[in-house]
C-alpha cells in the first residue's frame, strides 16, 4: 500500500471522535465504499449511520473506504479499507453508498482501477458480491444497474439486518453467487438487475422487461424512524459541519414541492423528537457530547422544538435546515433563529414570480420574503442565501425579470445584509410530477444567466453563483437514463474519467441526450424508473402536473390522508 495514502488514512482516523470498530475479523467481511472523497463521506449521515448498524450485526465486520483525496491528479489509485488498510479485493462484499448521480462515474473508476469486470454477469464467484444503495441509485438504478449484483431500493435500516443474515446463510451453506441472488431477491426492496433484460421500442422508449424477477420493486420504508432517528456515530473536523454530530430529526418532507425528488422519495413525512435524538446521542457519545446539527428539510410548526431552549443552555446545538417555508414562519421558529445565533438563513424562492412559485407548489409570495427580510433586522443574521432554478416548466421572461426585482427590493429593505444567490438549472426529477418534462436547452440557460449577471451587477454585497450547465446535463442523463448508457461505462473503464471521454459519449451516442433530456415524455410511456414503486401512484403525479400547469396549490401532508398512495 502506498505510504502516503496510509498516512492520510491514519491522520483521518486520529481526528475522528465517537464510534470505533473493535471487532477484528468477521464471518463476512464487508467494505462500505463511499465513491467520493472522505470529507464528503463523513457529511453523509446515511453512510456513517449504516456503517455502525452494519457492525452491530453479529458475524459482520464492516470497514469503510473512500477515494483518495489526490485521485484527480493520479492516473492510478487503489481503494483500501480505513480500519485495517486491507485491499478492497480482500473483502467478501462491497457495498456502495451512492447519493449523487455524478458519483456513478467514480463507481466505474473504482472497478477499473481494481480490475474488476464491469458487469455483474461477467463476474464469477472469485469476485466480491457488489451491492449498491443510496438515493441516486435507488430512485433510478437503470443507467448503472447492470454493474451491481444487487441494488437496494429505499431506506436501509431493516435491510441491513435482513441482508446480513442472508450473507451469513450464504457462507454457512456455501452458496454460490447465483443461489445467493435468487434467495436475496425475496428481501423487500432488493433488485437483482441480471434477472431482467429490457426490450426497447422503435421510438427509443422501453417496451417491456423480460426475466424472472417480479417488478416493480417496492421501495423500503423505515416506519420505526420516529422512535429510532439516525444520528451520526462519528464526528471529525474534516466534515463540512466540523466536529458536529448530524442528527436526523425528521425524514421526508410534508410539503409537496413538485420538483423535489427527496420530498417524493422519502414519503411519508415522519418526525422524531429532540428527546429521542438526544437519548441516542448520549448512548453514542456518553460524556463527550459533541455539538449537534439537526437536519430538517425545512422548519415548520409540526416539528417538536419545545424544550430545545433547555438543551441550548447546556449544549451547543446548531439547527441546519435546507430552507425556510415562509408561509409557516411563527414566533417559535424566529426564537430558534435567535437562540441558535444563526448568522445565515436560507430561503429557496426558486423563481422571481408568485405565479411560477405556485406552479412548483410553493405558496409564499415575494411580499412574504420582503416582510421576512424586514423582521430579520431584529436578529443577528448577517447573510441571506437565496436559491433559484432556471428553465422551470412554464417559465417566461417576466419570471426572470422578477428575480432581478426581488433581489433589488431585498437590498432596498436591508442595506447591510450579504445576499448570496445560487442559480442552478432545473432537472426534471424522476418520481415527481415533473418527471415527464424536458431539460431547458443550453442556449436558453446561458442567455438567462447572462441577463441576470448584467442586471444584478450594480447591487452591492451580492454574491452570484451560476451552476455549470454541463454538469446539470450529465446529472440529467445519469438520473433519467436506462441500461443503454452501458457504452459510457466502457469508455470510462478503458480510458479513465476525462472530459474528452465524456465528450466522446455525447457525440457518438447523441441519441442519449435527445431521449433522456430533450424529449417530453408521454403520459402512458413506460419510464426507466417505473421499475421502482415508491408507493406514490403515477396517476397522482400526473394530476399534480396538471394542477401545476393551472397554478393550483396542493396542501401539505396531513393525518388520515390517502391522496398519493403512500399512507395506508
Ligand atoms: S398519502 Fe397524503 S399524507 Fe401520505 S405521503 Fe401521500 S400526500 Fe402525504
């Protein structure tokens, strides 16, 4: 093993506080691979949480692996386990956690560097069993499904227990890979891609699947979440939230934003409580309680923040919420901003007009945003972050002009606050009401970005981040594609992850962009991700799309609702 890499791993382990694996050797040795750098892996609560859960299983030893930090400069790199520096090839099972579509590239890179055949069907029993999970893979495994022996769909807590038992049974009975996969397909949420093959029609769509596994594959939901919230067992100063234990206070989101995959994929909305989370933190960290970072998609009144004040007096708690829903701002929520001394608040207006915001199912108005900015003057907040998307369904020139108007008005109300804006390209996400939409053309996005930069440049203390269209395009292809992407994996496997290699695919397989991104899908079309049943009915999504076009609002999830099909 390269001494520089070993040193890098030792330094990282020395900085980690919290959970340490004490087992040495297991009946089944599993390598839990995060196909990106270490600092990203420790920010992923699903990854670190399941790492401990795996090691809690009898007979299973789980070690972590990530991509070395200097890998982009190196022609060659190998993956080693963090805990015992063993080569990846020494493990019985590889489990990939894939939360971002662009990490698909890195999965292929790892296979190439380790000289592991790319397709499941090309690997015999001498290779490790390769399993994948994580939202990017779970929501539409098809573009990369044939690489994995088995893909897990949904939330992992129960799956870990059942899969561990299955792996131990395989070992006890000396099953070969085929027998193992036949048995494993009976675990809810398990998809064995090699058991199916896709038949395509002449319009470029999917005609049907043939093979032995029953589809669609039902997404696994962890209903015990309110009693057993996820808490990060490891803290380190290398994470974005330095030395902070991330705590998942809620799973899912009750608002029904029509563009949001997480909002649709993690239904139903489930809330735990501060007390439950804190109990788990105490079990994990005993006397040395770290700072706590509560993850909630958005703060709303249903989250039980009562009692947080007493914790705040004795502990350092940071609440991280991706954005605020302004229609739900209450004095309690404002108290939290004050008590936790938040310096930055984030709002996602998404667009500049109230009309287009309703299309997305966001009810708050520009007036609500401006009123909130006024209120913030009484709090120690010094930065307001605003997230926008360009190329949204029904977007017109007026919606873009209103973005300029909105930011200008925020500046007028508060001359001192830093305004940080981010503009990304709307990607029609799978399993959402916008799954049938097209991606906006490059020319339109570049023109719009230019217009905004020109018209916002006079505003003081304003940061503008324009996300690169090129990577949105790739994210779109990887999230919406099907098995025919296979040629791309072959290019990367052979020639490495280079821009000219990606370009080669875009040129030689130009149909992929057309079919996956620039063609509106039909209501009855079989979509590559229809192979997954999230529980949300397709008819519901279509109705939501029609409501979007009429600018009608759908109310947040409530008790006893049976609207989308997830709650029974
Ligand atoms: S059935 Fe109703 S409450 Fe349940 S997830 Fe769907 S919309 Fe939300």
